[in-house]
C-alpha cells in the first residue's frame, strides 16, 4: 500500500546521493538474459522486473501477467523482485540484474543527473497519486483552501508542497507544516487540518474505518510528475529490445485485465502473498481507486502506458520547480509504439 515516492523518500534519495549507482559501475556492460530452458513454443529468456515497493495490489497487473502465463506466451520467464525501503529500484536495473524497474520521473531524473543511462519506456499512472486529504467539516477542495491551515506531512516532501503552491499562486507562508508520521491519526485527532499523502493509501485506510475523506488530487492542479513509470537502460533499448517488447506486452495485458476486474486482481494478490499482512478490505478498495489514476482518455485512445509530448512538457515544468532540469528525451516511447502500433 505504501510507496517510496512518499514514505521512504529520504532513504532512496540518500542512496542516490551516496553514489550507489556510481559504485555499481555505470560503464559496465549490462548482463544478457540467460537461457531459461525451452518452452513448448521455443526458447525462454529469464528476466526480472524490479518493483518499487513491497508486494501489494499496487502491482496486481504484474501478478495477473505472471499468473495467466502472458509473459510465457511472449517467450519470457519473469521474476518479480520486491522493492522496499532498503531495495531501491535503480541499482539492479543499472547492473542488469533487472531488465526493467518501476520508478517515478523524479527519481529517474535524479539518477540520470548522476550519470545513470535510463529511459522511461512506459507510464503506468497517468495522474500522480499525491493528494491533500481533509475531512468534510473543513475540506480542502482547491490549493487556495490550504492558506490558514495546518498540514501534516513528512518534511522531506516540503518541495512537493512548495511546487503545488507555486503552480497555484498560494502563499506557503500562510500554511503551517506539521511534521508527522505517515498516518491518518493526526488528522482524525484534530492535530492537523489536512494531510499530504497518496490517494490510494491513507484515504483508503480511513474509508475502511468508516471515515470518508475529502481528497484533492494534486495532478488536477498542475502537479505533473509521472509515477509508477517503467525504466530501462539505453543499452537494453539497443541490445535487448525484443525482451523489452515482450515484457511490456505481458505487463500491458496484465493491467488491462486488472482494469476489467479489480476484485479478481485483489483475490490473486492475497493468494500469492498470504504472509504479507495485507488487509483484504484495504486491498480491494485500493485496487478500485488505482483505476482512474492509471487509465484515461489518452490510454483509451493509444493504449496502457502512453504519454504525449504535452504531458512530457508538463512533467518537465513541474520537475524544474522541484529542482530537476530534465530533457524531453528522458522519455522513449518506441517500445510502446511497437506494441500499440503507433
């Protein structure tokens, strides 16, 4: 349910800043996928997909692709590598231990600034999941409503709040930032008036407790940072293209199936990870709330994972406010174009 985009921002950025990518040797040749035996219809390549966080319904499209054999149909044997606070995405992709990683545009930009040879090859979340969550008695419906309020958040996310305020002409000095743990309790206890969090976690936790929150999606107010993005190295794009197409093809089928039946996706997640401590009701609601973040008119027209030059420019503007100047060629749509025909 949690994700490094907000709960482990310090640990991941600290790892990047400490030169973890450089320690792996950015000039090293990426490993080739070893032969994985032979399937009935031909040879199988073994590859890995590095997830960005702990197993949950957040990655259920991948679980469906694995369970239903859609990667096997593409000639792949895919391992799903769990992420977490001590398992950053970027190093295994750089080293070749994972063919593809699930990251976010801001993390990828930070890694590229250090010299990592990454490209974003797909965008799972069409809208960034950051929200301002409040209660109906004192709702935050638009950024201006934040003025005069107390917001609970991790201090590491201060640049996120600053960017939202800049984009919407909000006086940040009129907002009281209260450092909090990643929990709904400060809001429920009246210690703060709102929370900076993800649409798919703290509001879901509150809903399960019978408390409906008001959520203002920051993406609807100019905060454009692609999240749950697929990254690969330039070398993999040049030398392992067929495997990338195969992996993304299965992934796309998995997420399209997820969209059609989130209950089945939730059931599979709980069956695959019975010891992960996942709450069935939370997982079911989270799965439902992910759908409008991951699918849009754009994906309906072009296919899952798509983006346009306009959405890239919006990302670049937001990332610049976050202190990251990013070239448009960080995004490479050629794999999706080959899959979606377009």
